[in-house]
C-alpha cells in the first residue's frame, strides 16, 4: 500500500466539478479510516455537528498533511505515524 498515493487520491476526490457539486468520492470514507490510523491525524473535523461530511474541512486537513514533513514509505506499515516492525 502506498499511503502517499492514497492521500493524493483522497485530495483529488474532493475537487469541485462545478455548480457546487462534488465528485463522487466513493471509497473516500474507507480511505479516511486508513489515513487516520496510519498518520495519527485527527479526522473528526471531516464531519459537522450532526455527523454530516464536510468536504472543504477534509480538504484542509489533507492539504496540511501534504505539505508536512510526514511521508510514508510504500509497502511499510504505520500506526499513528510510527513505523510498525
């Protein structure tokens, strides 16, 4: 698994396609669970007060991560940002 590629795919899935419609993100919420466990990044802000998915908030979290120094080696396992042997 390449978590860096998954993060880029997650971010790409959150691009507006026009008229305030979001691209169908299909597996986005499954990807989010993997991202949260791998990175340790709190993804609770992906959801509003009533549990409604907030694409702009999710995009902001992913953008911050993409410019961070934390990157994952493909094929390695991580738990909350730490390499698991």
